[in-house]
C-alpha cells in the first residue's frame, strides 16, 4: 500500500460518488496525487458535459479537469473493485445511494463519507446510515474547514479523517494528503460528524445576522456560543470534547459562518434580508444542508436533554415563520447565566 522510500501512498483505484462541487474538487485532488480516479453522477447529461468540457461550469467555473479523470453514470462500474469509494452526494441522498451501492461493495471495501448531515426521522449520522445499508464496508469520514471552491483551486486546506481503525485512517491520510491538503486522523467518527452537521445550523444563524446588518460582535457571539451548544450535545452523545475544539468542530464552524462560499451562510443572509426559507434555497441553487439538519439537531437536544437555544431559534425562523429580529431578541434577553457552569467561585 505504501512506498516506504517516499512515504507516499501508491496509486489507488478511487471512485467519487457525486459530481457536485465537493466531489469534483476531491476528484481533482486525488488525481493530482497520482490515483486512478472515476467520478459517478446519476445524470447522464452531467457525465457528458464533464467528459466533453472538462470543467464543471456551474459548480467550479474556471477549474480545468484533467483528461485522466473518467466520468460515468454506471454505479456498478464506479464501485466494483475500487480500493476506495468517496461518497460526495448531498446528505439527503446518502442512504438511498448507499442502498443502491450495496450489491457492488465487497467485504472490507473502504467507503469515505464527505457529506455532512443527520437523518431527521432516525437521528442517525451519515456513516451510521451507510453502515446500516452496507454492513460489509469499512466506513470512514472526512470533514473540516474545506470549501470546494478553494480545494479545487489548490489553496492550502486542512481536514480531519475519522475511521474505526488506525490502519484505515493512516491509509486514507496518505491517499488524500499533499503539499496543499493536510490531513489529521482521529478515532472519533461520531464527534467529527456531529461537528460537521450541527455547524451548518449555526451558520444559518450567522447568515441571518449578516443579512440583518449586525456586526462582527454578533458573528463572534454566534460562533462562540454555537460551538458551546455543539460541544454540549456532542459530548453528551459520546463524542470527544477535543474534537469540537479542532478542525471538525470550531474550525469548520468558523469557515462556514464567515465565508462567501458558504451556502448555509448565504441562505441565512437572504432570510435576514426578508426572503422565505424556500426563496433563499431557490436562490442559492445548491442543497442547504443546515435546513435539513436543523430539525434533527433540535430533536437530539430534546432526546439528550441538552439546551440548544440558537438551534431552537433557527428552527422557529425556518419552520414557524418567526421573524429573525424576534429570534435575536429572545436570545439576547434570556436569563443571565455563567459562561462555564463548572467553574467554581473562590
């Protein structure tokens, strides 16, 4: 698996399931690393466009796709006999896609989920859904502050990979890592996934605040108190506190709340300017993961008896027609509390 002299992973046969901006960016990265890369899309017209134009005109404009990357709409061709399969479909399609993949996945085949979300009905993370549909797979996750637009252009990025075994984690670390894409590894798959999912809900709130004309103080408050909510819930569910202070926690939250590339922040911004949730999603023209994770996050808070005031107010704005201004007022006027309840007074 490894060239010990160079310390690099030998060429692997890799597929990326999903030809959106993130899937395409990771395919470019893996191709640059010397791997044999196939990209699958369920849309025949998208496969034809990418094969002909060698550019994802709508998702990653201006980023050229090497001729070595092969595109297909045949799921069997994309999955069978691959060393690693990267799942880069939107979170709402992960379970259905995994179900279709099952027949082509061999025992121990490595599947890496790079989407972020929680299933509303079952409250399962994406890796849990994949493992339920493909129990024979070795499932890992990749997350962190990593907008596709920047990874596609080769800008320095750092992420975290979570896996069940150190051997799988280190193999994937070598597979993905290069001089502009640094990869850390962790055994805390649950914490990584919760951080990646819940930060999208906080980013909606940050976008709403921007859309309403609030300033940096407000943004900093939402990020700081947002990671407090994510950490409280994540630790209660079994995640590691260290994860939420790292790349998949505070790192991903900062970039998603602040970046012009963030679809969650953009949707929130539009709602802060008066658009409805549906109008905002239609204008963004991509899946806004935070909208789908918001209800699941609130349900998890109730299930584990964890206070999530920002997430609860986001749900009211999204699904109960509460005005953003009223939501902000309620957050600000709550009963005063200590920042860290466990710190003692002398």
